[in-house]
C-alpha cells in the first residue's frame, strides 16, 4: 500500500493571473482572513500563454504531491483555454473573473472582451496618471519634508511619529489617486501649544492618527531600542499631547492601534467624500 503523506502544517495558496496578480491576491486574502489557518502564498503573474499556464499547473501539482493537500488556487485568468489548464490541476480552483463575468454579461446584455491584462494596459488613462501624480505628491510631502503646494492636497495626515501616517498616505495614493501629505506632531509643537505654522491655513484638510502608547513604544523600540524617543513615558506624553491638540484644533482623528491600513484609508475616504458632499 502506498504511503500517504502526512498533512502539511501550512496550506499552500496560489494567486494566478495574466496581469500582476494583485487583484487575485487582494481578493484571496480577504476571503482567507475568514479562516483560522496558516497559509504559504505563491504569486504567479503574467500567465499569458499555454506554456506558462502548464508550468503553473505543474507547480500546483507538485505542491499537492509534496504536502498531501490540494492547494487553493485564486485565479483572474481571462482566457478560457488558460483557465481550463489550471482548472484541471490538482488544486482547488477559484475562478474570480468567471464568477462575476457570466452574470454581468447577462445583466448588461453584452459580451465581455476577455482581453488579457486589460486593466493594466491603460497607462495613458486619466485614472492612471492621477495615481502616479498622487504617489509623487505623497513621497514629496512625507514626514513634513515640504510644505509647498499643500493647497493641492486632498488630505493632510497629522499625528505623532510612527503612528501609521506614511503607509496610509502611500496606500491612498496608490489605490485611490488621493494626494495625501503627512506631518509629524512633535514635542516642539506641544511646547508651543499650536500646529506648525505651515499647516494652519489647511486645518480643514487635516485628519489625525493616534495610537496606544504601549504599542507606539513597541514600534519605536524596534528601530531605536532603549532611547528616550521609544520610552513608554515619552510615548504616553506625546500621544496625550497630540490628542489634546487635535481636539483643541477641531481635527478629526482615529486610533490606528488595531486598524489595518485598509480600514484607516476607508475611514479617511469616507470623511473626504462626506466633506465634498457638504460643499
């Protein structure tokens, strides 16, 4: 009797796409987050030929043979001939496009183009250009590097150092084309008892991020261990003073302690859109 491999402690998950694989990975992780399971992820992008699809199928089959469990495969392959190759592999195949395309074709009364990489070819589109401009803007205005052109900002994030401002501004720029600047609130600002002068004219564009002092101390100690900057007492002082300043200045704010970047960004987007509707 052949020996059956023992179950592998990790489940392998493949994200397969004819483009970058970001869509498959984003959707797949959202679904996987509903399960208490550890996974090993493999992204296989740019599957635009039969040869590449067959190579991906071999990788899926090899994972099954090595681990004794069928890998999970999230796919955004558009071409049926390519998706059929993976569908016949030894993985659990999740066809994200076909799940939605067929019902939408019926609803619209139109046939989908089934064009490979369509979402990534419009590099001259207004949306693409706005995202590139937003990324450049956010990089130029990261951590208070520049106060130029702040009138062009869609939002200005403020908060103590290491509260999550930089990753949030870049996420907003890359995903939504939002021009986001960020400025740290420092002990000098707290001693003066007011916002940096360059920010005052743009108070209406500000959104604050705060964080629990103990979590802030952990983050700061990773880079600057045993420093005054990372000391819990200093973190408590900075967070307290930053929140007091934001309340006094009427700046909307939230705690990033238990929030993902996606959740923080969604809250900021909601605030921006609510403000735009009120104008």
